[in-house]
């Protein structure tokens, strides 16, 4: 579930006004994050090619993770038994600095989403870059599953873009965005959007201080999407280095179930050293297009 407003010029195209109302505010508050792709299969012939390439990439990723790892010490492995430590109450735990080890991280097979006609996907990347992003996604999924509330598990990467993940079990699907997107500079630079409450759109925004003096915007947005039911999504976003970081969880808009997390849950993730280590890597070695650019095929 994403609440969307019309994007600024140069951002992703706006969605149809007849889509879920609850999609209207989170695109505004997740400025720069890529929209969820259409789940309806398309471009079948090209899809077969992409699926074959994706399967090959998954195998290459597994080799990279089990061996020395594509990212080396920049993405340490957490936990002593090959599994990320499962500490479900992120808000109550401390944030110890992780210790790099040589223990392999379990590979989480990505969820496949067929690109819409004209849309690109990770399968279109050069093999080296695809492998790097696969390893990053695998590591990030483990960290997010560890830090988010238990209802979000298991967390898996989504193969449409490095910023896309999904969580949930028992038939629930909660879209999750973890984006570290380079900010434009010079004349293309844009001011941050103000943090304001919009009661008519059921949108609340709070400014919160993170470690290191980072100021974050924590947004909760909800709306009546279908049959009078209200579903809610949450977003935390902030600047880090040369990038805008967006962490967002949406509701299951098929089952009409709100995101099983709160803004405080996401802030607890953002305060954790393990999450910020992933942010620092992605800021130093960008994997997404510059904010404001249009992603296409």
C-alpha cells in the first residue's frame, strides 16, 4: 500500500486518480522512491529472457555470498551461525556495532515481478552490477527482518529494483522500500519537502532527530481505499551523505490490511548501527538513479 500524490516534474509519472486513495500520500512523502510495479505479467517473450538471466544471477549471488563475498568488508555478516540474529523488538534493544565474520549469509531467493512493457528491471543490469546488487539486497533483507516487528517476517528482496523488498506471511504481502538514492546537485538540487500534517488526507508528519544529528521525517498516512476500510502505511526519510534515504512499509491493499509497523518501529531501525552501515555503503557506492530521474526500459 502506497499513498501517492502527483510527483514533481521529472519524477515518476502520477498514477490514475481512480486507484486506491490510500496510495496518494506516501509517494509524496517517499519522494524519489520508485513506484511499485504492476503485478500483472507483461512482455512475455522478454520476461522469459529476464527470468533466465535472473536465475543465473541468483546462482552467481549464492556463490559470491558463500565465498568471500562481492562486497567484502563493506558489508559484514552478522550472527555466528549463518543466520541474522532474530531480535524482534527493535525498539527495546541496543544497537551494538556488528562484528564482521566469514560465516556465509543464507541466500533469500528474490520475489520475481515481471516488468511492465517498457520498464527495466534488475535483470537488465550488467552481470557484475547485478551480482553486487543481489548481494546487497540479500544482506539488507536479513538486517531489515532482524530489526522490524515480527509480523513483517520473512523479508525477501524483489527483483524489479534494488530498493524493493516485501514482507509478511500467511498470504499477507507488505511492500517495503529501502532506498538510498543520490541527490541532484547544482541547479537540479531541490529543497526538502516541508514536514506538515494534512488532516484531510490523514497524513501526519513528525521531525525526529537521529544519532549523529540527522533530522528525519516520520510520516504516517492512511485513507479509505475500498468499502470504507482504512489502511495505513508509514515512512521514514532523511538525508545521509549525498543521498536521500527512504524506509517505507505499505499495507496489503488486496487484503485491505494496514502495515504491521509504526513510525516508531521504522525510527528504531534507522537508529540501529546495522541499518546505518547498509546506508553508508549504498551512499558511497550508489545503486540507484539520481533522484528526480525517470526509470525506464
